[in-house]
C-alpha cells in the first residue's frame, strides 16, 4: 500500500478550497482518505495554508510521499 499526501478539491464552482489529506495512491481525488492534515484556501489574499506539521512529519517518517502540487505549496 503506497500512501500519498495530496490535495482534495472542495468548495463551490469558481471558488476552490482544498483539503490536505493522507490517502492511498490509487484512490480517487475526492475518495476515501486515511487522515486530514489541514486545508488551503487560495481565494483570500494572502492565501491561507493551515497545516498540522506534527502529523505531516509523522506520516513522512512512515513512508508517505508528498504530491508535486502540494510540494510546490509547501515551498512557499
């Protein structure tokens, strides 16, 4: 079972809001997930990124891989 940390789209049309989730690599974008680590709201200025860093580090230690889109957000 390969586990990824990625974004899941929620919110209305034209007003995206994303959840940061831990899920299996093969699951759908908005499908089943294992744990929720935070959320990202790009609609406000400056964009809001709320993340539980303890959970993120613990999942990475267990072997979870961060997706490319989320990695770009974390760099900022």
